[in-house]
């Protein structure tokens, strides 16, 4: 199978979109498929043995935003893909879907970024309605639209997007594992975070992994001010870091910056509780990673976390705009080590069927579905009307 991937985000930018695209490309390479990538300027020239083609981009909030380019249709035409994978389509992805339709190539669009939610949160008024109309227009062009959560499905159904199906995200079940808690690197990190306390295990580490950006609402961690016996660890970087540092001033916070690979796995293993405060997640990949690491999760009862956190079983869902409820949920876990262990074990069990291998295999099944459907349409249009009766 020949797969053209057009993505609004790619390396070196670190984001949920980039991670998913890289995992898909890794899988396609292992499975013997052929692929090519179209991404914003700044990306490497190849990945997983596949060519990466770049288009001009402008910078927005530390992200390169790919601009429509005449090169997109030419690249697709030259590659002759069986299917187009549009990752979180916006400007670049919309052009890719339109070009694929002109070339009679079926497309699968992955809904991953809540553009309309961003407009609403920033009180942009009419822009919110416009954003939803634009989202609908983009996704109406695709043969199939894959959404990561029931909340995203509801949002897109509400605005009239058709041809919807669920596609979750995978998680590294080997790299993120409860057994890592006994690693020497984890003990060293806990000692660093607790500033050499006589018994670092007596301190409860509440951790966060992700971008420090407005939609992540990390400043809400200030609700934990005064909770005894906790240490906060924040992994990530982003445009809101100065604001968040000011909001959390005086709290026991360790800032680890952006981590990946074994260092990120060590960070997860050093946590006792994972906290996510943002209310606009279409999925919540770091929540899955925390569950894989055997952590109880506290997250808002909004968006993607609703599907990932079973309240009272593998974590707690707090009332989205209630910081007091956020604090109450964290406090319950801080005060009860046995509850933390029980919920962490439940979280791990819940993600055991979500390896990237399994999830990407499902995606290829979706590719085959749209390829077959488009072929059937071609066949029908080739048959004279008199013979179709």
C-alpha cells in the first residue's frame, strides 16, 4: 500500500499530532508499506526511510503552520498514493484533501486539534461559529473522519460532519511500565525532587507531562497550594511557562523541561499521581502513558479524559471549572497510598490492549475500507446507466 501523509505538525516540533504520525510511519515501515510525508518547513528530509517534503510555513505560538502550496498536488500526483492520511487537517491538510479528491485518491482525516475550542476559550465570538463551519468543510471533503474520543464524536456530529468512526491512540506498554519504579534513575530523580529528604518515598509527587500552553491550564495547579506532603513535577515547555511559574510561585515545584525516551519514562515512574487540568483535550495521550506507567490520574470530566478515566476506578474526574474539586480529588489520593496503588493497577490493565501495533493495524484496516469504497464507486460510474437498472 502507498500512503501519503500530510501533517500540520511534524518533527522537530513535539506534539500529540507529531507523535501519532511518527508511530504510524514506524508501523508502515515495519509492515512493508510505502509512504511519503508533506509537512511544514523545518522538518527533516526523511523519517523511517520515507521521504519528507516540506512547504513554506509561518510561526504561530512556537509552532510552524504550513501554508497552502502548489507543490502539494504535484507531490501527490508524482507519488500516486492509494490513500491520503491527513493528520489534524487545517490549512495544509485541507489543501491535501482537496488535491486528493481531484486526483481521485481516497482520504482519511484524523481529527486531533480542537480549533473551535481554542476560539471559544479565547472569547472570539463569531470566530467560534466560523471555526466549526471551517472544521466541517475540511472534514466533509474526506472519505472517512477518525475521531479519538466520544466527546469529539459528539462535537463533530453536532455540527453535521459525516462519515465518522472512532480511532484511539496507542501507547508504549514497554517503555512506560510500573516496574520502572525500582530503577536507580527513578530513585535519583525522587531524591532530587524531594531535595534529599531522609525518606523520599514519604513525599507524594504529583506530576504533569505536556506542553505549557494556554489550553493545558497548568496554572490551575495552584489549587494545590497548602496541601501537605506533596511535590509538584512539571515536564514540558511552552509559551505559557512564565505565566505558570508566576502562578505556582511558592509551591514546591521542580521543572524538568521537555523530556523524551528513557528520561520521560523515568519521570513518569517517579510520579505517584498524574494530574491534567486542561479541559479541551480531544484525547489525552499523556493520560494513557500515565496509566501504562501504573499511575492514578486526576483529570477534568471534559473531552477525551472522559473515555480514559473511570471515576473512582483508575483515577478521578473533577468538575471541569471547579478548582476546589480538583484539589479534593488530588487530596484523596495523597492521603491514601493503598488507593493510589489500586487505581494505578487498574489504569495499567485498562491500556494493555492499546499497543501502537494494534492501533496502527486498525488504522490500516480503515485505509483499506476507503480504498475499496472508492474503487466500488469507480466501478459503478464505469457501468452504463442502462446496465445499472
